[in-house]
C-alpha cells in the first residue's frame, strides 16, 4: 500500500504549483497502480480544511474540495484508519523529529500509520 500526505494532494490539483506535474503524475499512477493507494482521515481532513481556506492560493469551494475526495474514493483510493498505531511508535517518531512537538505531530502520525501497515509514505515534506 501507498499512503499520500496532504501536500501530494494539493500539488497534484494545483496547476500553479511548481510541483504540480510530478505530483499529478504520481497521484494518477498511484490511483491506477495495482498496489492500493490510501488516505488517512487526518489527511482528508487537512485537505478539506486547508483547501477551502481563502488565505491559501488555489482555495477551493466546499463542493470542489469534497468533489476531489469523492473522485479519489470512487477511483478506488482507500480510507486508512490509524486504530492500530501503537503509542510507543508514535512517540518514537515524534521524538526523532528535529521540530517542535506541535510541528511534528501530523507527520509522525502519518509515518506511524504507514509503518504499522507496511506501507510506503508519499510526501514532499523532507521531515517524513
């Protein structure tokens, strides 16, 4: 399984992003690949919350943001739960980050989900 973070999703749909082309190619290939693609609930929440915030370039309407998620799910992307992430793994990943706790939590959670599932994490964030 592959798991994508919110940045991959944003870059893939934002034609003004310098990373649009590689992200769009990666996302399309991942959706069409035999290996399943997963999105965690926090990734979906971030995509919806940040993607509809007018302070960000490329801000989407609520319907447009929900439509993207619906399109991905209809194409076979799986929603991945974090119910099996162990506390000790999560805290180890947070502790390994060079960033402050408040900035390490989302990446550590996503990495812990990927590790727990034996998945590959796709991110443009160097901290993952």
